């Protein structure tokens, strides 16, 4: 499905823990699959090396001496604000603990891999 992401869009960040689950599978995976099913332009899952949340008793870290199974995870999505607003009730059902933020962004470039730019196409 082609996406015409240009200009002003909304960036949503979903902050959760690596050990968070939804119906027996990783929450981040369930979120990404839900976004794909609903036709979002894309999503990226980032794994943090250290962090803590509002109810954390410890700082979660990926240090060798203290491997954590609950490192911070951020799911990032950029799309139209209306689309993101429409998914919020679904995310509210899925995310039992975490943080969701949104901000306005300017999309400068969005194209599939291999498409190249028009200026680079003739330089091969």
C-alpha cells in the first residue's frame, strides 16, 4: 500500500517494557502487527540499553554483570494525526503500563528501499 507521507505529520512514541505481554506474546510485536493490519505507513521498535519507569524499583540495564529481561522498548510511528488518534483506544486496551507521547514532525523523505532519488538514478 503506497503512502504519501510528506509535510506535517504526527510522531507517536509508545514506551513499554521488553517483558510486557499482550495475549501471551511480546507487547511490542502485538502493537506492530496491529499497526500493520490497520495500514499504517510503518513502525520501528527501539530497544533501550538503560531506563526506569514510574513503578520501577531498579534501573534496567543491558550491562553484562546485570542482564535485564525488561529493558525499555519504544515503538515509533509516523502517520496522519487522524489515523494515530483512531488507534489510541486500541492501544489503551493493549498497554497496561507505559507511556504514549505524540508530537508534530515534518516528513522530509519517505520512500521504499531501492527507489533512489531522481538525481542519483542517472549517476550509475
